[in-house]
């Protein structure tokens, strides 16, 4: 009986960010579709409102599944989870700036984790009571795409852990970081 309770508790804890369902779980990021996406912009801050069938035409199946159907990618599959590059993370759906790399940390949960969004308007918070859990979903402040969830077990100064699906992130390396890297590379 004790081992059954431990197994049940372990399963519930593991699902803290991860929700299983029968649909395909993406295993890699797909940001190439931004080239064919007329709403993708890193400078336009106007709200984006499209019907789901319009989103389906614009987005890759993986991005659509996570962003619009509130899916979850498999843990430990996003290249962003362990990335140490310096720069900015954007919404892969609309180009909205979401997080700076200096707020990223290793949480061990299997998804890219951040402790603070880039601005108060970059994220929308909504209650999520699915899968028998009470969580707070985070959505893009510009297009309302599902990004992941926020938990109160993160590091200082906020104490928050934004657990984000890497498939819905786009990244731009900081220009200064490229120059520093090129300088070191040339001096080797």
C-alpha cells in the first residue's frame, strides 16, 4: 500500500508542468514558420486576434499544438532548456518579447525556466484547473498563445518559476554576445 501511494505521489509531482494526452508531443523547436507568418513581428505590440483555423494555416503543427491547443512538449527535449546563450526569448507565434536570458535558470523540471518576464504586459495569467491540479497558465500578452505555467518555487528575487514550452519560444542572441564570442574565437 505504501509503495502504491509513493508511486501515485511521484506521478502527480512529475506532472507539475507536464500534461500527457494522446496527441503528438513535439520534440524540437520550429521557428522557421515566422517567415511565412504575417503577424510575426518583434516591433509591433498591437494585439493579435485570429480564428483557430487561421492560426492553423500560419503555424507548424508542433507550434499550433502547443500554442493554440494548450499542449505540452515532452520534458528534456527543448534545446532551450540547457542553452546558456545571452539574448532575448520571443513568442514563436507572434514575435512578442517574453524573457531575457539573464532571468533563465536551471530548474531541473525538463523545460526552459525563467524567474521574471521581460515586462508586465508580455504575459497573461489565467487559472488552469485541468488534470486535477490547480495551476496558473501563462499566455503570450500579444497573441494569447499558451506558453506554459508559472509556479511559486523559483529563485530570488521573484520566487517564481515560469515553466515554458521551448517549441513556442524564439531566440535572438544579443549583439554584444556575438562580438565577445568572435573576439575570443579570433584570439585562440
